C-alpha cells in the first residue's frame, strides 16, 4: 500500500497598503493558471486562492510541490501588487465588504445558504490520502474520526474575526459550522449504507451531488482518496507538511492494525465533538478527553502519545523529519499562539497580518 498524498491550501489575497483582504477578480488565478494549469482554482470569495498539489508518492514530493505552489502564487501576487497569507481567518477584514466570484455554482450556493455562504470567509487545509478500495477507506474514516481534534488542535490558526480576539485558537470552524453537513461525520458500516444516505439526499433535493457533504473527513466523491478537511491552513510550509505527514501516518497505522485483525475503537460523534470544541477553544494548550481512560489529559501529552502511536510506520513512509518537526510546533506554539503573541506585543492587527504574510512565504 503506497498511501499517496494530495494537499490543498487556501490563501488570503491581501492589499499590502491596507492589509485588508482584497476582492481582486481572481487575477492571481488567471495568471497562475498559465504556469500551474489546474493546480490553482478560484474560490467562492474573490479574496481566496486555492492551490492543490499533484498526486505525491511521499512527503518529500509533497514538500517540493507545496514549496513551488507557495513560491509561485506569492510571486504572481507580488507582481500584481498583492500579498498572500496563510491563516484560517483574516484578523480584521469584514466579510460584508468582500465580493463573490461570478460562477453559476457559487450563485446557487449563495442563493440557497444566503448569509451563511456570504460570511464563509475562511481558509483551510485539506489532506488527501490515496485509498483505492472504498470499503477500506470507509473503515479507516470511521477510525480516523477519533484523531480529528488532535490534528485540528495542531493546526489552529484563526484566533481573530472581524477585528476581535475571539478567545478561540480556531474560530474558522465556528464560522463553517453554520453550513449544513459539516463537522464530525457519523459512522457508516458499509459503502451501501453510505451510498443510500447520499442517494437519499440527492433524491430529496437536499444536495445535487456528494461534494456538498462538507464533513471534517470524508471519502472523496470523485477521487479514490480519504480526505481530512478539519484543519486551518497553517502559517508555514513546515507546519503544513508535518500535519499532512501525520494524517498519512495515521492512515498507514490504522491500515496496519486492520491487517493484523486489530481495530481502533469507534467513538460516537457526540463524544468526539467534545474534543473538537476543546481543540477549537484552546488549541494545544488545553485538555482533551481520553475516552479509553475516561478522564481529561493535557493535549500536549496526548500529542506525544499520538506520535508514539504512529512511530512504527513513519520510517517506511519516509516522513521522520516532518513528524519530528511536530515537537517544534508543540514548543513554539501553533499559528494562533504566534499570531496572539504578535498582537500582545504590538496591539496592532496590521502587524499580525504582516507576520502572516511573512510566514506564508518563509522557506520559498
């Protein structure tokens, strides 16, 4: 089993003089498409640019791709008079000022979801791991659900919203929670059960295609992948790669357990949601619930246990360096912690934006 990787990141388009998000009529996408073809896409808001790697055989290939994508988009943005930023929310831009990209699909979503869609000015990281067998992918999704809050805590990078310190390490998910069919999914015991669910939603006109199921983890409706969607887009290339490597390692470890006829416990969505809420509020600084022991444990300790859990698959995947960088992330704080530190020091959200834009192209 190869466990190929695909990584998608969403970037902010920022006006260097005001430091606000700028509705730039997707000029970056138009210019970047000549160089990157389908690796760059417009998103619903004009101030968002989405990029995606090609299929990567390992984290080393993913490193080359993500570095190239951040460098290319950063350079194209610069030539057009903009900057790009990687953070789950913009520190102070108001969503009401931002324009929607003209597109029939986006028009339809806005028409149905109204201000829920218009206010969805958020930026995420999606990690795909290649799994050809849909039944196996579904089994792994059921098991992976437990670890989503851990991954989320590590990625927290959106403490500000519309000029306010929200008190959350990640406010992005609070914004996205207003959408239907989001959050931690329930358990599906078979592909037939899952497909019946999807077909029922299509038949009853809840959705017109399964891409409108926006869960924190899902079997991708069109690609042979398992897709983890819970994370804020991280500030730096290194953080993105470490989180992607951890997702890949978790999938590989759970696959290994299954092959040994062992299984990781499947927990109820309501329990996992308790940990997701804590991850959103406190990031890596709080406590989460160890459901096996039925007690609270420091999130940093749980992260250490998680790294021990995947340790025996990391060398085969070639991601030891990226997984070890997670220790640095735990020491230096997440993107949210570092944004908050800059604000504490300067009391100036524009300085926070400057920090975000600098960190985004670090290492390119």
